[in-house]
C-alpha cells in the first residue's frame, strides 16, 4: 500500500511526507488557507519511511493532481538524490523541505525554513530590530540551526556566536559557513550573551518532556530580541524569562506558518497571508 490515496485525485493536491507524520500541523495550516481562499484542493499527511523515499518520489509526478509535498524529519536529506534541481539556499542548508512537481514532471527542491525564520522575525519583532545591528547567539547545531545560520548570515549579521552541547558539531558548521561564526563552549553560553542583538534557541531543550534550558540571561542586553523555535509549548521558559526582564520575544509558531507560504503559492497558485486567525486555527 502506498502513501497515495486516489480518492478525489483530480483535485490539486499536496501533502507532507515524514516518518512518523501524525504530529505534523501542516495539514491544519494548508487546510486553513484552502478554505480561506475558496480553493479546491487537498493537503494530506503522507507517511513515508526513509527507505521508501526514492520510490515515492519516482511515482509522485505520475499521480493525477499532485503538485508537490513538504518534507519533514527524517526525510529532509533523504530526498536530495531524487530531485532534478535544488535551489542554492537548500544546497547550502543541506536539506529540502519543499518539493514542487514542475510541468515537465521534474522535481524541484527548496528549503523555506530560512525564509520562514526571517519572515517571522520581521513580522513579529519590534521594528527597531535589524540583523546588522549586532551579534546573534544561536544555541544548537542541528538541522534547524543550519537553516537559521544561513538566514542570519544572508541577512547581514556581523557576528554569529554558536554554542552546542557537542562542540565538534558547532565547529564543523563554523568551518562550513565562514569566519563570522565564533564557536563558544556550552559551559560559557551565558557569557556569550553580552552585547548580543538576538538570541535564538534551536535546541529541543525546553520542549515538552525535554530537559529545561539552563541559561541565565543576566548578560543579555534588554533590547535584544529572543526567539525560541519550539512551539510546544508556545511560551517556553526561555521566552517567559526574557519577557519578564523586558526583552522583546518571538515564539516558534511564526516560523512554521511563514515557511509554508512559498509552497502553498507554488502548489495552489495563491500567495497566502499569515494572520491571527491562522495562528489560532493551527494551535487549536
């Protein structure tokens, strides 16, 4: 049995592939937009284990109505060999989260996480925040960190202080992405906040049943923006602590919502907007 469902297969269709994929909120996101703009279409969860990614993508262009898919863990890297073209940002990040079936049946891959991250900050942060205004501190060196590093470097941060529980992973990213990245020992992470313009947590610390993120904010300037890409819970301990001391904060939901915009436009032909009503629907 394949991930495809032939019911209503003449409708424009998209979906999200992952393993597992039951947790994904993307169907709520895209379903809201389909209803809001009065579009005929479907967006489904498509469970695809990594070993079946190649067969799935080979069949995708032959499925009536399918315009493409989002890709979530653990398939963001597994899809790369099966794409005819990968955009430069996705190449640098080393992962794809959005695939479009082109008219000739070829598959184009992109990564909209960097776009979604910056769009979220620009939409929800105070207008005085600018990437070029000072150093950024990024916690974590996993896949999400790669997208955020690319986004911040491209946006013009003068310095990026990167700290991770395993220093070797942070050092590998510094070698890959250039000399604006300064690696900081995890034990010295609190000191890295001095003079920072932005603090971003990309780790799982503070998420659901994960351990708490132990990070005193004493050295963080009161004007620094604080972002946690976790959105379960929506207000993490980090964001609550930052807000209590007067720092502006941006939660992790905005990145999820904004990263979906380019794919939806490519698949369904409408450039969607992120609104308070959308946030409420996805959180419900």
